[in-house]
C-alpha cells in the first residue's frame, strides 16, 4: 500500500474519532447512530495509523505531501 494521506488529514481523522468516541461513551449519542459513529471512528483511527485510505484510491485523491522524483 502506498501512502495517500498527509499529516493534516491524519490529525483531523484522529480528532474526529476522539470526538465520536466521547459522544458515544458519555451517552450523548446512543442507539444506531452511536454505533455508526464508533465504527466510523475506529475506521478513522485505523486509516490514520497506516496512512492509507482505500476510498482515496478509488477517487484518485492523494493528500500526502511526498515529492515525485525527476528520474
């Protein structure tokens, strides 16, 4: 897997995952919506740790700041 997520994108995803978890575990959001947010938060954490988002590949998005070589 080639990295396709930049640092800013990773930080935003981690912050959103923390917010989703906090909303769920403080019982602010419950039920099906709460479970969806927890699962989405887990996906955000996982994709942030590996710096790869499969949906970015499908849509051709790359937020990683790697430079291309001229060779």
